[in-house]
DNA sequence: TCAATATTTTTTGTATACAATTTATATAAT
DNA sequence: ATTATATAAATTGTATACAAAAAATATTGA
């Protein structure tokens, strides 16, 4: 009866649906029908429902439809990101360990020499290291929930090779290494504002 | 078959369980057993499960147990609150309408003359008016999710009649009326820090 | 033709059954 | 008595059935 899958049907469904949304296999605006998804994944509706609820919490789905984030949505997410990550950058200048700073530097290096796939990962890690330094589970959870939508966004930015992105990371890294909280926060805010502006630029074109 | 309740079983279950947790009817640390809750509320396990999932998202439940927030949890929540509400207070000084400022003043007045129940509501409204002024759905949702735990906290503060609480609200209201963003933000941060300190004081005693 | 209403179909919400898992309890061996 | 192992009980995860609600389609009257 139970599939030989190593994980629960619910988790499998959650990840599967999320991935399909993130890589565009399920287009924005699509209505998700429980029975159809259940059939596709070879499970019953029960785990599908739970997966959908979770995705709704992450705002990737809104009443059974895959979201199509508007410009306003993005601005709102970034307003929050700027507050939280700006704060985290400031704290990092005071609290980050030398080892973590090395990790951060590695992310910058990969940003210069890695493959697109590697760069994606490194950019995510860069922001995560800074956030984790502040050691606030609530904050981490909030950022985690926004991650899916941010992922959609980050893909575009890296794919289109935004100018100065890695330079900005390096500047932030240096400000942290030099233990300059004000500068670290300011640079992080500028960095995120530039990210947002760049993305909105591409949104307008499609 | 269907109860004559005006709302869905799921919503009824959600609200019912949440309220029982908030008013202490279900003590912190209690393991929630689906079947028991289902029997109590006269529904099946299905809507109970959904309700529990939602409450888990709000951090009121963590793997089937009612949370017992630690001091660290509270500090973390307030670190976020201070960032978001501080920002909202600053924005309010610039954008809040005269009518909304009147509403804010009313909350202060009720804080001075109302019943405990009325004061609770007015204090909640005070913070909501400021947050709503910034008109950021993402922020509102984040605060909403923390609301349950904040409620547990606010009850204590009002019940014990924290000194200066309403004075601080009035100061914030005045800073907004005087269109002074810096001061509004600073006062809000101080206000929330005082709230936190007061609550931690009582936590230590029990 | 078009709007209004009825009818059918699809989809969701809820209850229930049962298997899988976890947790508690009892039994045996040292 | 204490640990190890077996057994039983409780609890959760999943599948399925069916009723309620929502959405789509057809039908009627102007």
C-alpha cells in the first residue's frame, strides 16, 4: 500500500508541487485541482490538501491558484527584506565569526568564477550566512516563507547577470570584516534596493 | 449531517482550539490529540488536522504540543516587532490621514477611561492603525501570525497595568500628529522595549 | 439574441476505515 | 532491579466515500 518512497506522501507532494511552480512547469494563475494533482503524483487527495495549505502559507498559492506576484507584492516583500536583512547585516558586523566571514568571502569568489547553478546557490548562501548570524529563529522563519517567491526573483537577476551584484556582495563582506555596522546595513539596503529595481525593470518588459 | 453552525467545521475548530490555548484552558506543553479534540468539538479528525496545521504555522503549536514560549522566543518576536512597527510608526508620521490620527487618539482616550476589556481592544487597535497606514500586506500578515503569541503577552501587561503604557501611546500619537518621523520611530521602539522588559519581569516570577 | 433560471458536472469539505508508526506497557533474561 | 525484548494500545498518515458547494452548461422565456 505504502509507496517505497523514502519520505511521506505529504512532503513529497509539497516539494513536487512547489518545484513545479518554481520552475514554471505550472504557470502563474493556474487553478490547482486536488484530484488532478493526486492522480499525477499517485497519492490520494489527503496529502495533496495538506501540501496546498502549506504552499498557501508561503503565499505561493492563493485560494487554489498559483500566484502571479504583482509589482506591489515585490515592493512589499522587499520592504520587509530590507528591514530584516539590513538589521542582520548590521548585527553581523559586530557578531559574525571569522570563520563565517571566510564562508561569506567564498560566496563572493564563487560569484565571480562559478557556473550559473553555483552562483545561484552562493548568492542564497551569502544572504543566509548573514541572517543566521543574528540567530533569531522568528526572523529566519519569516525569510524562509518568502524564500519561494524570492527564488523566482533571484533566478531572473542571476540569469540576466545584473551588473555589480557580486561587487556589492564583496563590499558588504568587507564592511562586516572591518566591523562597521552602519556601513554594512547601508550597503545591504542599497544592494536589495538595486536588486528590486533591476527585477522590476524586467517585469515591465514581459 | 452538517451542523447548523454558520461557519465551516475547519474554521470553527481553528478558532475554538486557538481560543482555548489563548485563555489558558489548554495549558502550555499539552499534547493535542486529534481524536480527542474531534470528539470534544463534535466533528471528525479531518477539519481538526487542518486547524492544527494552521496553528502550527502561527507557532502556537509545535509538533502537536501547545508552545510554552521561552524568554528567547519573546525577545526574538520583539526584535522583529521593533523593526516592523518602528518602520510603520515612521511612515505613519508622513502618511497617516487626519481621520486615522483621530482614531489613534480615541484609542489613547479609551486607554485612560475604558474597562479592561475595552483597553485590551484599544491597545490592539492602536498598533493596528499604525501598521495599516504603511499599507504593506506582507508586513500585516507577518504581524498577524505573531498576534496570537503577542496576545498572550498583552493580556499580562494590561492586566498588571503597566505604568506609562498609555502615556507612551499618547507620545507616539503626538509625534505622528506633529509629523515627526524620527521621533515616532524612536518612541515606538522605546515603547516596545519597555513592553518586553515589563513582560520578562513577570515571566521570571512565575 | 440575451438574460434568467434550471440542470448537470466539477470540485471541495467532511466523515470514516484502515494501515503504519509511535508510544506505552508488560514480560523475560541477566 | 534493570535492561532488553515482545506485546499491546494509542496516535497519526493515507485512502476512500459521499454530501455540500461552486462552477459550468443547458434550457427557457422575453
